């Protein structure tokens, strides 16, 4: 395997590090969601939608990083 | 699908998004692609479901009528809750966007079907139409007063040189994040399937019969991913629609 291909793999690995940040973010969102529902179970339906929206927006950031990694590997 | 060469299987993850012409020679003459076929199919499916769903008009709705009613009320509530009273005017637009993207995402989950939302050209046009609409609506409702949007009321005047460029930049980057979010989610999901399917080929090529048993693991992951992609298909259509509502809310109410 030549060094250019190896560098490509390393680059893809580095690009995937960005996913870690989104992992922390999604953890925070669901922690807050559980906290809120624990304190006020009546608010569950209202808060759940907002939580899922926050999850989707944060997950998109992880997907950006993953997409860059995929593009390095396969494009 | 991945190259089935037994000697050294490679993962051709992005090959599944290649456009080809559809509808035979007529389609080839007008560059009618397989993505356009799927768009047409999505539009026909939505129109048929709504047509037959709203035909019965029963007090106790049947399945199709319930589907149409739930979809209608879901998007309508989303519009009214986010935009406010003016949401009624934008409801048809948001409804069309939501169902077009949702059915497009769902069609892409079927084998041999094509996810047209996996092309940035498609999502960029959808996001740009929302962007341009929000500018037109802002100018229509507020005239030139719309530009005060870039300087929030009550902020200290001294901050203007910092705040205004930031606000303008964040406004201009909306269509980019709006379109890339949808396209990247769909692409990443499909690539993930392809990668794990490629692992199965690699395992069987590398380990022989033992590999057949080990490749149950990537197969199981792919099965889980189907469920995850189903969630993503709904979620991203919802996110696209609700962000459209939020942008329109900003245009109508200026913060």
C-alpha cells in the first residue's frame, strides 16, 4: 500500500474525530430531557418534540464530519 | 451494491448515487433521470393518497382517510404553532415540502430505488426556494424595515459593527446548512449500509466458510440501520419543514 493511500485513511480517521463533539452534545440534550421529564412529567409531550428537534440538529453536525470522512475514503 | 469480485472486494460506496436515464429512449432524449422518476413517483403517491384519503369523508375515518387527516393536522399545527396566525398562508407550501421530502426519503430506503434527496442539487433547490421565499415575505410584510432584522432591537449601538456582519452571515448561511443537513443525512445512511454490506463480502472473501458465519454481525448491524434510517427519514423531513417554519416566522415577525 503506498503512502498516499495511508495518508487518505489517516485523514478520514481525523475527520471522524468531529463526531465526538456531537456525541457530547446529544448526551447533553437527552440528559436535559430526562431531567425535565423527571421534574415535571406533565410536560413530557411538549418537551419531547423539542428534544427530538435538538437531537436531529446536533446529529446533523456529526453527519457533516462523517460525510467528510466518507468523501475522503470513497470519492 | 458493492463489487462482488471474490478476489479482493472493494467498497464502492458512492456508486449507488450515480444518475442514469430513465423511461427508455424518450427519457434519454430529455435527460429524464432515475431521480426524476422517483420524484414523479413520490408526487403521484402523495396525490393519490390525499385524493383517495379525502374522498370517503367518513365521520369515523378509515385507514387512508386517517393517514391524510393526521398528516394534514400535523403539518397545520406545526405551521400555526411556529409561525403564528400567518402560518395559514404558508401551510400549503410547508405541507408540500414536508411530504415531498418524506416520501422521497422513504422511497430511497427500498432496494433498487433511488433516494433523490441524496443529491445536493435537489436539496439546494428546495432550501434556496425557502430562502428566497423568506426574503420576499419579509420585504412584502415590512418593506425596507425588514433590514432591521440584522440589528436586534435593544442591542447597544456600539455593538453594531460586530453584530450586523454576524447576523448577515448567519442569515446567508441558512440555505447552506438547510440543504446540506438533509443531503448529508441521507447520503451517510446509504453509505453506511454499503460499507457494512462490503464488510460481509470482505469477510467471506478473507475467511471463507468461517467468514459466512462472522458476517452475520455486519448483517445484524445493517438490519438495525434500516430502523435507524426509517427514523432519520421522518426526522429530517420534520426538521426541514420546521426550519422552513422558523425562517418564515423570522421573516413575518422579525425576531
